[in-house]
């Protein structure tokens, strides 16, 4: 018998978790059973995601930066590629922040439910509040100073220092490019292999996702059995989808204005890759199809596509970074936290940098969200609020990631006169 696809397993886990909790809380002892015997498995799953965050950043980002060695031969193309990817990512995060601040999906949660949430995660929240208070007392350039670690081992010990880990990984990758190739080869081979091991660990962790979701949803319903929480979750999903649709519009505009191609030509050419990305939730798995459609149907020269698209699968995660911005602010709203303009600018920087190291596999975006939450001082336990509908949103944002890769490849190809 054919095994059920992972996303269906996760959706079933969601449904069974809610149903299980609704049935059990009808009994006086039900809530306590869920808190004592079910919730710990959800916490273990969140801990697994947090566990893999630092190794994932180091492996993916060092590999991604060191893979840019061809930039010496294709400096003109490379500069435009990286520039376009960073620009679209910053734009995506900004769109996410604007929409989530307008719709305010977290405000659909009642004060009573919010109080319960804060109570459930009070220890986690209080530590973040203390950290935020310390940051307010710091000087204007403290944030810049904090990016550079004095000890990378110490920085790696705390997910809240992820920008320091990202700085080290980028610095390491650049140095790896600059040393002689024969000396860099064994180090590069190590990190390539290390990256594959980390990706396999993510695969293994995601096998537990249906059970983790079951536990998270069951405990969420038991501890906060309020319909307004699910209404807020629905509004959160709509907010993310609206942002993703706007990003598709941005890509169409880029293709029309800069690549001089019609929206219909672009969407018709890339649609098979979009559908595959939607079904697999993996930019890496979709890459061969993306390259084929981009070269054969969108008219991008093979030399450009083979350079731009693999880089895009590693560092261009516009859909993922947009979702991270919306999710971070939504969780903050759910906990009654008011994020300042400065903190939201920090989210733009962190989500942009984190997306560069986001592995092109299912579930990696959730791991990267841990980084964004920690950096913004938002309780990571708030992941429990959004994991329930993460899989369908992951499918949508992966389609946007792939669409962005194809759009940028067309724009870059046009800029170097290699677009048919």
C-alpha cells in the first residue's frame, strides 16, 4: 500500500490533535492528561527544530557562499544576481510586515486567551522581556557591535545570537573563496558533506512532524480552548497568502518592465515548476524542472540559468522570508507584545540573512523562523500557534520561491543580452 504523503500526514495530525483535545477536555481530568502526557512531545519537536538551527545556518550558508567561486569569472552576472536576490528578499519581508501590521491577525485573539497564552509561556516570555530591557539601555551602535562575535563557540550556544553565527558563516565562506582552490577543496568537501548530513537530519525530524503537530494542537486546544484563537489562525493564513500573491505580482512586474516579456508568457512557462514546488515544498527538488522550463520555455541562456538558479535555490527564499516576517509579528501580537519600528527593521535584516541560509527542503523555513523570533525577542514557544497550518503555507511559499528564481534569471539574462 502506498504511503501517505507527509503533508497529508501533517494535516491529519492537525485534525486528530484538535479532535483528541476536544474530546478529552469534556472530562475533568482530560486537560491535565494532555498537559502531562501529550504536550511534552510537542515541546520535544520544537526543541528538535531549535537544535538544528545553528548547524543548518553554518552548513547551508558556508556552502552557499563558497559555491559562488564562479563569481570571479562572471562578476558582472554574479553581482546583478546577488543584488536582485537581496533586493527581492528585502521587498518580500517589507511587504509581509506592512500587511501583518495592517490586518493585525493576532488581534483577533481575545484578552482572556492572550492572558492564558502569556501564562502558559510566561517563563519564556519573561526572559525575552529582560533581554529587551537590556537592549534599550545599550548605545546606538550596540546592535552593529553585537553582530561580530568575540567567540563563535559561545555565539553558537544561543539561538538568540544567530546574527553572529550568520556573520561568521559568511566571513568563513568568503575566506574559503579567496584561498587557493586546492587548499579550499577539502574544506569545501567537508561542508558539502556536512550540509547533506544536516539536510538528512531535517528529513528525519520532519518524519516526526505529524506527531509533533498532533501534540502541539492538542495542548493548544486544551490550554486555550477558544474559537477566537482559530479565527486568528485563519486570518494569519490569509495574511501570508495575500503577501505571497503580491510577491507574484512583483515578479510579473519585474519580468514585464526589465525583461520585456508578457505576464502570460512568464506564468505559462514557469507553471509546471510552480506546481512541482507546491507538491514537494522543496526548491532543491524542483530545481531540475525550474532550469528546464527557464531555458526551454522562458528563453534564458543555459550559462545564465546554470549560474543564477542554483544560487537562487540556496539564497533566494522570498516566500519564506515574507512568511517569517508575518509569523513573527503575528506571534508577538498573540502574546500582546508591541514591536517597535527598530525591532521590525531588525526582523527585515534577520529574515533576509536567515533566508540566505535557509535549506531548500520542506520544513527548513520553520527552523529559520526560530532565528527570527529569537533575534526579535519573541518567545520561540509561539511556534505552537502557527505550526498547525505551516505545511499548506510552506507549499505556497515554495512556489513563490521558485517563481522568484525564474524571474530573476530572466532579468539577469536580459541585462547581459542572453535572453531569447
